[in-house]
């Protein structure tokens, strides 16, 4: 069968498991979009490029590879932040951009959308991708496509492919498929690392595993679970990896994030004499804004970039090989006593139903009404921190940009999650400030008949930042959020101010099969305990008055 460059690109991506792509057309990309619509991949045309990137990211976190299609510069550069988020959090998204023709490049006209040079966009994307390619030669186009896709798969970070508008329909030269062996560990270093790790684990009285997001990204979660079961070691997740295992698993401890954690989880992890961090990102959020108290000599860190046991680093040790070595080891199972789990959520009493809502009440009532099979997607701020304590029973059903912390993630990521599993039930939790950034992407949900449940926490502005440094710069213009149903002529919308009103709205959302927007009105100063702790810590770092002990 003869392929054009464009048809080869999309057939190859479809064979890699991609069945949906997200984009906004523009003149340099129109031939790409025509080709995409003729492929087996479903196209979701959205309203704003930042949302395209977040939707592709959400899809990638659910399915393993996402695709975002945009036009040259005005589209691609407008999507840069959301691809930066995917890069920071290791989410595999392939950016496909239209571009000027080889002839345009030779004659160097002052072409519309061009910034500085014809290579400006690609060079900028080099900073937020693992591999880039501009397909200027039909002879090498297929190999370049495969090279970028392979790099994205290996690193679980975004890649960039620019396809000139007049190259899309040119015949492609089919590449010779090469069997590239995976990188191998240095056997001596691997054996030494395993020996030291097993010695540390064997001697430990209270070991704990922190299972972080790289396990999920690289398909290694089951291997980590095998290690935990074999050695009988409890597992904590992080904010970025929450739901990496079922939170009903008897080995599950909770979410660890330094001083942002529940007290029992923090005490157990920081009291451990062997903290086994698998696939971990050691970020300031992981460390609870540097409130974590972990002794390096008692830690074992293994991820795709390094293996470090205590104070010793081991070069050229592959993460998968190290996990396999631990899983095959023979050690006596540990015995442990987990801290008491949080009490079961108290059912809403009749005498409470007229009480006003606050942040803690919202998450309690959401937890009482969240379907077991639902996927929960949280935006930055209390939408995320308040959800730390929510128990989810299904694996990989919690998404958040919990390291990069870009506002505006949740609504478009929910569209990506619904494209990944159209029959799924998705709940998006978003603050009013973040909703004003990307919430109008619900127009896309309406266009494609999607039914997310969107809870807008309306505390009249940037509530998270008020707990760091307050000021009128944190105020936003009030929207009549429930009018979105009238604007879109789609779904349902309700405004709730009481516990009973929220309970009724969530029950209606769970029972129905249509989009539901719930505006949850809470006081300006209301927040979860985790946000209060984070605000205090960030306030000390950002506000000179608080640092000096003065009044902010």
C-alpha cells in the first residue's frame, strides 16, 4: 500500500494505540487536519490551544500516548505552557504542527505567523520536548516520525513533529524497521546496587515504599506491587501518583507530601528506617514544600534517571532491571502496623442539610457521593489539596498536574479523559479562578456529547494565593456560572450554598447521564487543612513580613 507522509504519520500513531487526537486548525495545518479526519483516529476540535495541550495530556495519562495538532507558531506557541506541564510531569504527548513549505524557507519571505526565523517554534519546543523533527525530506520523513515517537515512548515526555503544508500528501518512503534493543544495565553496578538495597531492606524494622508516577508512566506499577506484597511493605502514594494502586489495598498507607500529609501518614513515612522511593520525582511538592524530614542514609531512590542507595549512587542501572532484581530477591516478609485509617466519612445528617458549605464539607460530601468507577481530575489549589484525603478504589483514576501546578488543567484534561474512555464517568474539581481560564472548553464537551461532572469551588477569587499573600490582586470578576447551561444549550447547571443542596446535586449528577456543572459557593477564607499548611509555609517563603514574624 502506498502512503503519503500524512497518512503514514497517523496510521503509525494509530498502531501505537492512539485513537483520539485534539487540535485547532489553521491555514498551515489544514492539509494535516484533512488527512487526520481520513484516518482511523477520532479528531476533537477544541476552542483554545492551551486546552488542546491539556486534553492531549489527560488522554496520555489514561492511555499512554496523546496527540495535539496545531498550526504554525500562533497555534504551537499558544500551547507551549500545557506541553511544558506534560514535559515536567513526564506525560507522553506528540505535538504535530503545520509549517511553511521548503520553498517558503528558501525564499525567506516575511510570512504570516513567522516570529524570528522559520526555526523559532521548533527551537522553543526543544526546551519542553525530548525530540523534535521538521519533515522537509520525503525520503527520511517516516524514519523521523518513528525516531520522535520512539523517544517519546522511552522517556514518557513530549515530542514535536513539524510537517510543512505542501509535504502532507507527498509519497513517503517506507522505512526499514529496525529492532533497537533497550539499554542494558551495567551488570556489576546492578548487582552492587541490589546487594546494598537488599541489605538496607533486610535490616529495616519499618520500611515503606513511596510509589510515584514513573511506575505508572513506564508500566511498572505491578512490579512494584509484587515487591510490596513479597516483602509485606506498606505503600504510600504522592500527590502526582495518587491512585497508582487501589486505595482499598491493605498495603496502602495514604498520600505522602511532607507536612501537607495527614499526620499519621507523615509520622509513619518519616519514622521509617528504610524509605524506598520508586519512580519518584523529588520536587518541592513531593517534599511538602521542604517540610519533609527524610534522612538520606535511610532512603533508597530508584527512577529512570538514577539509582541511589543511602549515600551511594550507581550509574548505568536501568530502573526496570533494578525492580526486577528486587522482585526476584528472597527476603523474609516484614511485619507492620499501619496508623489508624481516617474514619469513614460520616453520612450527612438531616439536621445538617441547611448548614452552609465550606471546603471541608465539600470534600466530605463529594466523597460520600463519588461513584466507585469515576475518574477524578483536580485543578491546582484546594481542588487538589482538599482531594488528598479522598479514597478512590480504582487504579489510575486520579489526575492532577500536582508538580507543575498550572491553573486551568482540569476541564480540558477531563475532555481528554472522556475521549480516552468515552463510557467513563469523569468528575472535574476546579476553582473559580482556574475555571475562568479554560472552563469555556465545556463547549467542546457539548459539541461531542460528553457528560463530565464539573464542580466549581467558588470562593470569589484566587483562594490558594490569599493564604500565601492576600491582596486585591487575588480578586476576580464574579461570573454567573450556572448560565453556562443556557449559553451552551446543553447539560444541567446548579448553584449550591448548603450541604443538603450539594448532596442533592451530586446524587442527581451520579444518576444522570448528562453534563452537570455544580457551582459550590464557599466562604472566601475557607480551605482544607492541607492548603492551610501550604499557605503558611509559602507565606513564610514569599512574604517578608511573615518571615520576620510581622503581620501580613
